[in-house]
C-alpha cells in the first residue's frame, strides 16, 4: 500500500515539475505548502477538461500528432490530425488532416493557434459554449459540439477553434466567416467552416 502511494505521488509531482522549477526559487517553504493544494485543484480541473488522447510531439519538425483519435469523415476508421509549427519567434500551429476514406490530406493554413492542446466538449458546456476565454481547440462529436444547430452527421467528429485576431484570415470574410469562434466539420465530401455563435 505504501509503495502505491509513493508511485502516485511521483506521477503528480512530474505534472508539476515545470512549475516547481520556475516558481520555487523565490518562495519560502510555507508559501510552497499553501500553493500545493491550489495546484492540485488546477490539475484535477485540467484532467476533467482534457481526455487522454493519443498524442506525440516531434520537437525537430514541430509537429503535434493527434492521429488515431477522431473520425471526421464517418467511415468508422480513425483519421490523422496534426498541428504543424509555423516557425518564427512566436510559434503558431496550423491544422492538417488526412482522411482515412479518401487518403486526401487537407492543410488549413488559415487556422493557426498557439496552444495545440485538444480539449473535449465538456469544457465548453461548463461555460455555456462561449466563455470569455475558451480553449483554442475543442474536438468532439458533431452533435455534442454543434448542439445540432447546423445539421450534418451526428456521429462524426467536428472541431471548434478560437482564433487569434492577429492571425485571422481576411479572405474568410467573403465566405461569411467573421467570428473568432469557428466550427469546422466534414459534410457530404467537403469541409465546411461556419461561425460558432
């Protein structure tokens, strides 16, 4: 029993190691004791808001690989999804998807986010879908994410994005996309982008 407790503590400690290195140098031991419960609470919230998706990151190519998690085209086979780094001083990532049904690859250079962490729809539901600062990317089943407002296949996955204004594509205005919150999904053989209100 004691061995299991030590193992669990080490897993939790690894989750906080980045924060401990940057913040413990200037705090006393009493301050650290008071911070730990808050950090644990934050960690528990994050655990609820993110699922354990299959994920790999290649630091050399700056690619986050979320393949084998989602089915965007509704063929029951998982599709490949990546966030590809754009380089530069402030690193952004654009979306890249390869469908299993057609083997076609789609690169969405107009969709760029700086945090490629993928959340599920439970996070948006807690804040009635439009919090002041929703996550940059949410992926879940279309019916749950879109709340069936737009129709489409409810068993396919869809994507919600919160776009940064300074990387927002002006070319989308001609398509009626004028929101920082968008919904992206695959419907009847084509990708569709809509304002998410």
